[in-house]
C-alpha cells in the first residue's frame, strides 16, 4: 500500500493480479455493517420567530411528531404554551433498519418578544458555544438525515430522552397581537443544522443578518422561505432575489452542493437545478389530507384546493429531503457532517485558540511517522502501566501496614488483659493465704489436730 510517509516508494509499487480470493473486496460491506450497527447521530437546530412553522417543518422533515401538533385555532389560544428558551429533544428513530439518534434544538420566538436583544445575544451565545451538550462539535455535533422518496415513512419512533433547559410560558394576548403583525409583515425562521435553514418572506431583518453573520462560519446555512403557500409565485420569485441579494451583500456563506471530479453531467445539472431554487420556498405539514383523485398526501387543505408538501410543483420541500439524488439532506449528509467537523469546527477551534494566545504549531502539519507514533503510544502505555503498578503497590503496602498496626494493637490489648487478670488472681491468692493464716492462728485445736500433734484423749 502506498502511504503518505513513503512517497519515495510510490514508484516501486508493482501491480499484481490476485491468484485467488483474499477478502478485502468485502471491506465496504464491513464498513456498511458497522455503520448500520452503530447507528448515526444527527443534530438539528431551529431558530426563528414564533409561529413561522419551525416545529411543523422539523416534524415534516423527519416525518414524525417530535413536536406536538398545533393548528391555527389552538395556536392563537392563550393557553398554548410557548417555548421561550432553547430546548433540545432527542429521539431514537429507525428507518429500514438504520438507527438514528436525532437531536433537535429549538429556539423559538426570536424577533417577537419584548426583550429581544437580550434573547438574541443569549441565543447566539448558546448557539455559538460548542460546549452546549447538543452542539458539542467533538461528539459528532451536527448531521442530517432524510427520507428519500423511494423509502417508506419512518416505521418506528421512540422518544428516548427529552432534554429541556427551557421554561414554558402561556402566550398572552399582547404577544399574540404583535405575533400576528410580525408574522404578516416579516416572518422569518432560521434552522441551524449541520445546515442552517433560514426562512423569510421579504428580506432579512437586521436580527437575522446578525445571526447569520456570526454563524455562517460555524454551520452550513440553507435559506428557506417559510409558509410559501401564503405567497404568489411572483412574490416568491421577488423574495428569493431579495434574500439572495441581502445574503450576498453581507458576504454570508450559504450551503453549496459539493462538486466532484467524478460527477457526471446529469448530477451536475441536477445539483445546479437544486441550487437555483435556494432559498427554498417550503410548506410544512405533518398531517395527511385528501387531494385530487382521493390521494392521501402530506399537505394543507384550503377551500380552493390542497397544497402538497411533497409535490415539487407546489413547493421546494423536495429540495430539502425528497429530491431523488441530490438534495442536501438525502445524499449530501456526510459531506455536510465532514464540512462541519473538518472545516467549520476546525476554524472555530483555531480562532478560539488564537484568541487565547496559543499559536498553531507548524509541526502539527508534518507528516506522521506511523512507527514513531506507535513507539510513542507504546511508551505512553507502558508509563501508564508502570504508574498503575506503583500506585497498586503503594495501596497494597498501605493496606499491609494498616493490618499490621491493627494486629499489634489487638496483641497489646490481649497482653494487657492477661497481665491484669494475672495480677488480680495473684492478689486474690495472697488474700486467701492471709485469711487462712488468720483462721489457723485464732481457732481452738480440734481432736484431729491434737492427735496429729501427739495429744491423747481419756474418755
Ligand atoms: P413556535 O414554537 O411558537 O416558535 O412556533 P413555530 O415556528 O414552531 O411554528 P409551528 O410549527 O408551531 O406552526 C405555527 C402555525 O403555523 C401552526 O398552526 C401550523 O399549522 C402553521 N404552519 C406551519 N407550517 C405552515 C406552512 O407551511 N403554511 C401555513 N400556511 N401554515 C403553516
């Protein structure tokens, strides 16, 4: 095998035909089996104004009800709890035997609360902080999965853990009125994944620009226009142009479909087709309705007809998830993850380290000598073992000393008790001797004693 350490050997590589089966052709299957067994992780983040349809979009994207269903009637009810802090939901889902641990981070309501500035900065800080559990870039932070059109819908869903660091408050009337006005005038929602999806009607607000400006170096951004069913085709066209102009004006980097040398012309043109639709005009609905010809479809039913979520003539939702081959979420998921880990996170880390005054060591970029690395690892391992051994010895010695001290103490106690008993007995013996002596000296002589001493008795 050619390694990076031995380019000089490259010329001496010879091509050989195998005589028989070796087995390495099975490596891709091994990787596949391992991946399926291990399962995947995927983190999604949703940010934006309240009521823009973020929760519905997440439910629609993953074809599951991660968030409880709301409809327009209950949405406006004062009893509907409104999430006013960042919250994360983790769910284990499975599709065709492939397990996925999905974490969705929702930060609803930006843009329509009283203390917006404070919320914005708190939100940004939390989003920018990779130590946030759900966004830990080291632990495979962001990933995207999808349900290609050919696959059945998710057949099993188990909400395993629901992590909330949120407070929920009842929506009050004042918020509701401002919410309605805001929604009509300039609704915007932003979803941060390994991609960030950003939704807008007209143009981006300063708040959204600020979010994107600070985060486009951290995450992949995909702009989307929310609730596009409430816009005419002409409005959608104009808004798309305006949003792209805003993004370009602020030098914000948005998601680009990856291009490979080996891509065929069909793939390239499909990618172009998708990219030309950004910002995607989407419609969200996690409910099925009856469409033309009695078909059951995911969509929204209006008196004048049905808007179908998965119908590419009705909206661009398929660009996010169902486009057969080249949607960001169905085939480019791995690239999104790699880009996030290798580029976005590494940039972030370098920035942070440099801000702390730590300079990048150029030697880090030197090629790694595998033998030297192995030797270093072996030495490290041996040092660890030696340390463990000496620690165990010390613990053993401490235990032995402790035991010895205990034995000595109980021996001394026994000896002291023995001595005490001996002294008590001796004292008792002497007392008895003395008593005997006293008795013997004061008592009259009995006939037996006299006889013993030589007296005779006359009867
Ligand atoms: P918060 O959780 O309060 O931030 O709201 P949200 O942004 O998560 O919005 P949610 O998904 O709860 O949707 C709000 C309302 O908009 C609900 O009544 C949805 O049925 C409706 N809705 C969602 N998506 C669409 C859409 O694409 N078009 C239309 N017309 N309505 C939508």
